[in-house]
């Protein structure tokens, strides 16, 4: 009808179909190559994710979340805690007892456990922990001015108050009421070991400052089962460290009246 022989049209149609089939085969091969590449990338990413997970879980020091505790009942019978002393400048009882140990001139401003001594208090991360200490059932004071080298002490209420000094470590005490002020430019987990290092006093399972004996730590009514140095310092926590026996029932303070 259009002057082209039937055999010519058939030949062109055959070539067209062959070309189309070749294109389809190439497209399929391309899809297979892309799928294989995506699968390999997924495996690489999965492996990288597993590596990141291992790095996060396998490195670093123990955190508060991983700390181990036991029920208070595991300690058996406890001696009743003594009557609280008069309220000090921070509206926290000040024990009528001798200090466990004085402050140490060895910690005179150098960095300790990565904790600096600043010319002013740092409050980006600002929480408080209360520490009570007993040695063979007898209470001991945590003195004022731990972490404040060359502190200037003023009379405030029932005792001395350290309001200034050469510098302030991120962990420090203002009064002899056991309140540890944690005032840091970085948010991190601080421990009882950090505080004792600033105090310049030893701390371990068999010693607290100059006192020797089995050490028991009670944190918010639970028994800490690890090394006393690893006890995390949390916001408005009540920590009680006991050396020897008898063991004393844990003291608590009324944080609501302190304003801390």
C-alpha cells in the first residue's frame, strides 16, 4: 500500500524488536546492579551502627544509671540516728561532732580529676548532695570550705560559712552541714571519689579519711554495693557513709526548707 515490500517491513520490525529487547535486558541488569549496591551499603551502615553501639556501650566510666544498689534490709538491724543538730546558715542541721578531717593544703587550686578551681562559682550545672559520715556509730562533721582554697570564713548562725576564697572547685562546701555544692560549667557525672580527692582524703572499701574499717554507703535509703569512690552525686540526694559498726539508720534532710 505504501510501496515498501512486506519483507522489508518485517526485517525492520525484527530489528526494532531486537533493539527493544536488548534495552530491556540492559535495564534489568542496571536494576540488579543498583540493588546489589544498595544492599552492600545497607550492610556497611548496619556494621557501622553496630560499631557505634559497641563503642558507646564499651567505653567510658560507670554512670549513675549503671550503679548497683541493694535493699536497706540487707544490713540487718540499725542503730537509731542521733537527734539532728541546730540548723545552720543553709537551713540544714550542723552535727555537734568533730570533723572527720580538716581541709588539705595539698589541693590549693590545681585541677583534680578534671575539675578546675574557678575564680567564681559556675552554675551551668548546679545541684546539691547531702553527705553524712559515721565512724563506729559516732557522727563526724564534713567541714566547711572543702574545695575553697584560702577560704574566708564568716560566722553565720550556728557555725562558720565560707563565702569567698582564692577560687572555687566545682564541688565544694560552704558550711559544716554536709551539703556538697556541685556548681560546674559542664554537665557530667561527679562521684564521691571526686569530692574526697578535692578534700585531700583517701576513700575506699576499707577507709574513709583517717578512719579505717569496713565502709558502708547508703544512698537515698539503698545500699550502694560498689566501690565508695564510684557513688554518683545526684540532685538532692542523701548519702550516708559509715565506717565500722554499729551501723546507723540513714539520716535525711528536709530539702524543701533549704532553698537549695
